[in-house]
C-alpha cells in the first residue's frame, strides 16, 4: 500500500519523460490526481494518453512567472498536496572550460527551478497544514564527480535548500525531502553515454559500463526504483521523515 491520503493532487515537474514520467505513473496508479509540467507539450500529452497523468501544463521551471502560473492553474482545479520538483538538465565539461553561462544554466534549472516550484506550491500547503515536497536531486548533490562541477554544485544547493526548509516547516504537517538517484536508465543518461562514446571512441557497452561502475551493484538504477522511493515519501507513513537526502544508488553513497 502506498499510504497516500485520499485522492491527493500531485504536481510533477519534468513529468513528460524519464524519472518524472515514472514518478507520475506511480502516483497515478496509487490513486493520486497527477498534473505533469514540462517544456514540451507532446511529451506531456503522451503521458496523459498512456494513463500516466491526468492534466498537463507547459512551463519552464527556470521561468518564475511561467511556473507560478502553471502551478496556480493546476491548484485552481484542486489544491496541490504533493509537489515533486524533478525537472533538471545536465551538461559536462572540464572545470577550466565551464564558463559562467554553463554554471548559470545549471543553477537556473536544477536549483532555481526547484525554488520557483516550491515557492509557487507552498502557500496553499501552509494554508491547509499538509503537504509533501520532494526534490529529485542526484548523488551529485552528495558527492563530487569529475567534469560536472556546475551540475554537482547546483544539486548540492538543492540538498541545502531541502535541509533548511524542512526545519522551517517542521512544526507543520509539511515534509521536505530529496531523492538522490545514481546514474539512472533514462534519456538524460543516454546523452551522457553518447558523449562518452563520441569523446573516447568506446562502444555503447563500454560507455554504459563506465557509468555503471559507480554503482556497487554494477548496473544503472531504474526510473521505477526512484519513483517507488518518491511514492513512499509521499505517503502518510513517512510523516516523520523530513530534511533527508535519500540515495537510490545501489550503495554508492
């Protein structure tokens, strides 16, 4: 059993594909009404057509006004009980080649996107003294990796935000947590695999092995494994769990 409250409304950013789509699907199956938010309408419509979500709003989380309007429109249908701030992007480069624009892109989406999403959804949660906020961060928010200093810095910032906000809201029935997947079998990681192949001349199998070696289980994490962790955090049984950064990484952390 998921332990979700009766018919909650969950909003998932970056919900049109990858981990976000898997999270939306699991929440839908558990009885939630799910609104997915993303930049590409086609992906969102596909999620709805597949039965993985009920409603969709197009917005870029890096745009405070846009995500604010999307959250407000979703909340007008039904107050938001669960926010999963999942939207993110990843770029790799040596630090000496990581210019200010790269750092800004990583911060705008991966950190400020979480900030904007929470700021839009939190007021109504506080009014009703109930809510579950989950940020999908990364093991890169808990440790360093070479060649992704900007991405890792942004994800570390997310963890700091979660820990601080959880304390501010500890006297309410609103919990704030982060889920930190290791390398996960998504199109985002597929891009990293293609990049490894292009830069090193390795085969796809060798590139997958390069990423999988970080996981003591010797494999990529599945999106459903991440989604199941989020589902548990959304449940009433996880009411005492807040301010946590939970690694889903086969023992890497």
